């Protein structure tokens, strides 16, 4: 109404004279009328306020409708609320949320967020959607070496972080992903229960082997010690002592010299050990075949240089392999930060894996040759025929090292070193028990059997 009056007054003002009325007086009248209209403010019979704003417009009431798609495809508009501007100071929105039908046929209102928050160990990343080439947001797990920015998390369980901070290689994220902490350094130590146990076994086995050697030296003139070249027994027992003791080089923090000595010492000492057993086996074959009148081996019966030559030649080949290994790619200590979570594994890098397995392969070849020779000579006559015991010792040796390879490849950290130490101790113990236990038993418990007459009759 007020707007109509204003327009009417403006139109009249464009006419110079209307039936003799004074234009100035009429303009004043129209302005006063508009002023009074703006001041109108009352409550009608329905309880609603009536007023006009500065533009002369009455209060507005807007209805809100929810469009529902019926099963037959038609659209039905259902009133769900209103927006009322019923007073100057108070503006009201009324919505009946229980009757609103959202997409998917549910009455539950969707969350007003672009995406759900991620857990603390994940971050928001954008990915390409499969439909309409839309960008989707998903939670990607953080790495254990990554932390969240402090400004992007809102409680102890969820994070809205869209990026993460990578810790340095020598540090690791704490449990709450809030700061980088030092990684734990790990290597097999003498103070570690596992390292202490292996050390105790190694020292005890070495003492037992030295005791056996002393027994053989003390009873060196008895028939059971003199048979099959007692000097070879001394060499073998001495090599077994070194085999047990060389496992101690594997315990402790790896340094350059220990990494070099670990595998090379082990390879050379075990080659001496196996070649000594091979020499003992060949001597047994020569000793019994030369007793036949038609044997072609008679001319080798007095050749005492054969055992020593076998040991020197077999060990020399292993020494050459280890020397080439050191020149090509010598082992060295390194900090392995990738194998285990939150740990820096200080270990020896073998340098050349090919040369490492060449060294092991050569030991396996010596053991296989020794096993075949001993197996073929197991039925030779004689009370001091050791080939049966040598066959069992080689069978135990080969079994241990065949089991070692998959176990060595499947373990990590200090347990890798522990597996190799166990293989060294187990194979050495197998050789000591299979070859010398029955002889020590006869020497100490049944001396009545340690006589030439008994053995000759046998």
C-alpha cells in the first residue's frame, strides 16, 4: 500500500498543475502519508504481526516443501516447514524433520561433512572415482615412520590431516604419531638371553672337545686310538674346537673385522674338519683294499702323505674361495632400517651373496663326497672300521645345513645370526658325537675291549 502511494505521488509530481491543486502541497501530503504507513505495526486476529519495512513491503512467509518420488514415478510435494519474517527483530524457521524423506528413502539426515574423519594412523587422500570422473576422498594408512602435523588433529582417535611428515631414517613415530623417537638398535649380544645361551653352549662344547682330545693324547698308544691314523683324530678334534669357538665371533656388535672373520673363519675351519674326515675315510678304504693280493692299491699302502695332501688340497680350495670373496666384495657392517618396524638392525652385509653360497656349496660338496665314500666302505671288515660312524656323521651334517638355508632366509635381525650359530654348533656336535663318542666310551668305560686281541678276534 505504501509503495502504491509513493508511486502515485511520484506520478502526480510530474504534472505541473492538477485541477488547480498546489503541487507542493500535494507532495507534502504524499510524503506524510508514506511516513504514517511505515509506522503501522499491529497484531491481526490470527496472532500475526503486521508491519511494513523501509521499502513498504509487508512481512513475508515462505513455505518449505519436500519433493517425494512415488512408486509410480510421480512427484508429490509435501509441506515440511516454513520461514516466517513475522517481526523485525525475530525471524523464525520451522522445519518438521521427521517427515522429510532424504535420498535413498531414509528419514535420517546426512552428515554435513565432505568425508568422515580418518583414524590417527591414516590421512585423507584424493582418488579418482569410477563414475563421472568424480574425485573421492579416502583414508590412507600412514607408514610407521610418519607423524601427523600437530595442527591437523582434533582428538586422540581421529585426524583430519591431509598430509603427514616423514621421520628421518634413524627415527620412528611414537604410538600417537605426534613425534619422532629414536629407533631401537638391535644385534645379538652376550648379555642377551639368546646370545648368553649360545655362548654357554659353545664354550661347554669346546671344553668337552678339548677333554676328548686330551683323552686321545693320554691313551694314544691304545689300539682304538692308533687305528685309522691317530694324527688325523688330533687334527679333527682341534678343528672341532675351532668350529665351536668360531661361533663366538658372530655374537656382539658387528664391526668391519668381525664381519670379515665370521664367514671366512667358519668356512676354512669347517673345510679342514670335513677334509680330515674325508682323509680318515679314504685311509680306511686304502687300508682294507691293500690287504687283498690282487689289489691295485697295494702300492699306495705306505704313502703316509695321502691324508695330509687331502687336508691341504681341500682346505686350500676353500681358502682360495674366501680370498676371492674378500677381494671382490668383502663383508661389512651396516645399519638395516627396513627389515623390522621401529628397529635399526646392526648386521653384517655379506658383500657378495654368490660367494657366500659358493663357500657353503663347497662345504656341502666335501660332505657329499665324504658321505658317498663312507657309505660305499661301510661293509668293509675290521673292528676299527669307522666308515659307519662317518656315514652317520655326514648324514647329520648335511641335514643340519640343508635345514639351515631356508631358516636363514626366513629370519630377520639377531635371529638370523642365531640360526647360523645354531647350525654351526649342531653340525659340530653331530660330528663329535657320531665319530668319537663310542671310542671315548670304550676307553673310559670298557677298557677290556680296547685290546688288540679282542679287536683282532672281532
